[in-house]
């Protein structure tokens, strides 16, 4: 099972992708739409319109690797964006996304400021 390192860089493509695309088609999206090199030391993540399939593309030493996951009943929490083509996320966030967590609406505890504790 693929478990990206916490420090890994992941680029999520923000438009739905036809999952029939293979290495060449996904690499072309990275180059042409995301304006990045598919040979970067990074993971490129793609999701289909139904949000039940994800593909990851990455370069490993001497060739591309494609990792594919299909959910049987649930959906990935994915946010479609018209104004941007991709977003950078950490390996930790990618693992959370793959585990079914919503990385888009994580909200930290409210910031509290005070002058004195007495």
C-alpha cells in the first residue's frame, strides 16, 4: 500500500479527470495544465467526476508509476475549482484524503488572546 511520507509534496489537480487516462495522458496534464515537470520529486493526484476514483502519478528513479484507488461505496472529499488548476498539499494531507478525511474544511481551535491570566 502506498503511504506517502509526511514531508512529500503532493499536487492535486483541481478538475475532474477521465480515469481512462494512463501515464502519458496524466503526464501531459501535469506539463500543460499544471505547468510543472512530471519528473519532479512529487506526487500528482487526480480524481474523477464521481469522486470515487483517484490516480497518483509519480517518477521513481527510471520510470513513472501510477497508483489507482477505487472506492466501492463512499466518495473522496474533493473540491473542484474553476479558477485554479492545482493546489500543493503535504504527504500528511494526502494520506488523510486517501483515508476519507475532509482536508478542505479542517479548522483549528479558535485563537484566544488575553492580557493576563488573573
